[in-house]
């Protein structure tokens, strides 16, 4: 069972994600929050998930600051960002801070489920939309040899 906390400040969005996730037997939404502060309160009260799905823009404490805090205080909690922000700078910052997945909110259901399963097993995931956007940017660079490490 993959235990999940949802951090999303829009109740309708959070409820929709929760319904989707709970339609799968392998997922359990064990906590909900509308800010990073609320997530930390849940964790301090013993509600510890395998996965935290967080938006970036939230009141009190945004998702990026939350990722920073979790990396230090709760390193076993794997973080997936689910945001409308498809700006590559946000993606890079989220991964730099410790996120293991990044999805945009118009992601397909199958991709969302795959991401959660993959990240829960220790993998990293970047949604198709952002991957293609990054590939397009690479193609626009002057001709050079592309080498993957």
C-alpha cells in the first residue's frame, strides 16, 4: 500500500485527485493539506506517508520551501510536484531541492499513476509535457555533440 499526503490549496482539485487515487487499491490518501505548514503539522502528529504530492504555489509555505524542509526533517518521504507551472526553472529548482517527480496538472491519469508507482520504488519521473519542452529547447541550441552522462 502506497500512503500519500496531498498538499493542494484548491479543495476541488485536491478532492478530484483524492478520488482518482483512492479508486486504485494500492493507494491510500492518509492526509490532506492546503499549505506546507499543514503538511508539517500532519508529519509532526505521526501521519507519515511514502509519497507527498504537492503543488508549488500555496499560502503560508509554498511547495518548494516544503521540499527543502522535508529533505532535512523527513528524508524518507518521497516528493512529487503536481503543478500548473510548467516553467523549466521551477522543475530544476524542485529537483535540486529533492523532489523525485514533477507533473503538470493536465497530466493523464495513467501517467499520474505510473509516476507515483515509479517514485515509490525509488525512481525519478518527469512528465511527458515537460520532457518534450526540454527536448525542444535542446534542439534549439547551436549544433554540438550531445552526450549523456
